[in-house]
């Protein structure tokens, strides 16, 4: 299945991932929740838009109305991954109503959640965002082929893999340990993996949530099993010791381990 890209220039090499937010559940002061911008050959894909990410996205674009977003991918409907998508809808509805809808790749409950926030005509959302269900596909998304896998979480979550000539970026969204992670991140140039490390919080036992979230060590193990080249840890529980998370992942993954930090731009591949 294909979506018609609004703009991109084949052959133009300019690839990066920019972190909009790195926290899980709620944002620490000065930070935001899950969100990234993947750019390749002039095409921009937004990956998740949790609390606090929209203003950072608009600043990155240099546009108050979201000009420059070619596609949006949302892994699941938890608000720390999608609530600022409603703000992007409003920016487009009030600021660029006559523009073509932006393709939105997401589980159906993301769209339902978005429409529930509209008290006039929920179908206005469809005039701004053209929904494509996940997990499904593969989809042609500009220069990328988007594939997805269902991963274990409290709600339906789609891990995603965006592959183009000479570049592959994979992203888990939220997940517990699963054999599918090895295929999702197979030989990826960058594997973006949640590392909630809930056990770092006082009173939370080490095994409390490891079936539906990952520790940093488990994230490192997933990257190693996938043969990924670089690992970006994200979705840190507020107050966590991020350097401790990096050390835990590095103990089991030989490649470069990076920490998601708001504003970090990673050159790709």
C-alpha cells in the first residue's frame, strides 16, 4: 500500500533522527514524552507525539501550523505517546484546512482517542489526518517502506521499521520482552528501544513490570539479538538515573549506546 508523498527529493542525502521527547508516563521539568522526527531525502516522518512534544516539533519545523510534516506514525494510544497529536490536528485544522491530509499510521484506537477529544464534528479529524492502520502493511511512505509488528504492552502497540536505500531505523514504542524485537531491529542502523527501568524507582521490585515494559538491560539484549548497529534508549521513567541505564545496556550490547535527550540530533546512517 502506498501514500502519495507531499514532497521529497530522491537522491538527496540528508538523514537524521531528532529527539522531541524522552520520558515515559509524564514529562520531567524541561523535558517531554515520547516523540521523534526522522528525516531522509527531504521527507519527514514524526514518530509518536506525547505530552510536550508539539511545541518542540513546531520549533523544529519553523512553522506554527505544522508545515513540513509528511507523515505521522503513532505506536499506541497511551497519552504519553499520542496526546500532542491532537494539537497537531488543531494546528492543521485552523491553520491549513485546505491542505491535503497528512497520512497517519497508527492502531485504530489512536484515531478513536483523537476523535473523542473533538466535541463538534469528530469527522473533522479525517479531513486533516488520513488514517492507515497498524500493525499492517507494508506501506510505501515517501522513500521508506514501513513494516510493523504487534508487541506486548497494556494496550495494542505496533513496533515499526522504516527502511530505505542505505538506511533502516526501527522503533519499539512500548513493549515487554518478545522474540519479534529481533526481527523488528534486524541489522538496523539505529534501533530506538524503550528502557523504562521501572525498577529504579523506590519500592518497585525488579520484576514488577518487565513483561510489558523493558529494562535497559533487556533493551540492550534486544539490540544485540537484532544485530543493530546503534541503540538509542528512550522512555525513561521520570527521575531515573539515565547513565545507569546506559551502563546496563552497554553490558550486553557491544555497539554504541545513546541516551535520548530532548533536542538531540543523530546523523544517519
